[in-house]
């Protein structure tokens, strides 16, 4: 198990309002206006299937207990990795809490879980201008591909 300075938690229904705010901010950065009701519905669904085909984890602010960081990844069977893999759909940390290791802790939680469950790889895409994300993924062993896509092959534990 990787040592993380920030505890990573399974999200709870009570986290949904904070998660909606995080995803609204993330999507707003991309010029997308997200319907809060649709985000509530989506998050409710993701929490219901968490541990099945979805991996959702949060980091909470110590004093308030509000979620300030989130990772969402989906499990599927990959041709690239010749077996089960995850696609990181979203990794977002509130700007006030960035550059302190929360994003790394969230990705490491996924890596630990993936290895322990026999997953063979993880894919993601990062925005070309998101230099801190690129540094994070390369520091964790992901390889940059020509499509601005990062990939990390995991050895099967089984």
C-alpha cells in the first residue's frame, strides 16, 4: 500500500453537494455549463456502482469534512492492455488545495486498487496545457503517447 499524506475516502451520499460544485468548476474551466440536477443524478449513479465498473474516491477538507478532490475512473476490458483496465475520466482538486499532493494521493489510491484487483493498465487523457497534470502522471510512471494520452501498464497480480 502506498503511503499517502492525505486520507482518501469512499464517497458518501452526503458528499454529493460538494462533488457537484467540484465538477461544475472543472467543467466551467472547459467552457461547459453543467446542469446541477444532472450532476446530482450522475453522481448518485456513480456512487451506486462504485466498486463495480466505477472507482470513485474523494479527499475531504479536515475541518469542514467537505470533499475538495475527486477521482472517477471506469473499468473496462482493453485491447491495448489485453485485459481489464481503468480509464481515468476525471481527476479534480479544488484550486485552493492544489500542489499539496491531493491529486497524487487520489491517483495512487486507484493504482493500489487496480494492482490489488488484477487490472493490467490505466489510460487517461490530459489537456495539453495542463502542465502540472503531465508532471504528476509522468512522475507516477505513465507514458506520454502521441495523442496527449498517458498510459501505465500494470503487471497482473494473479
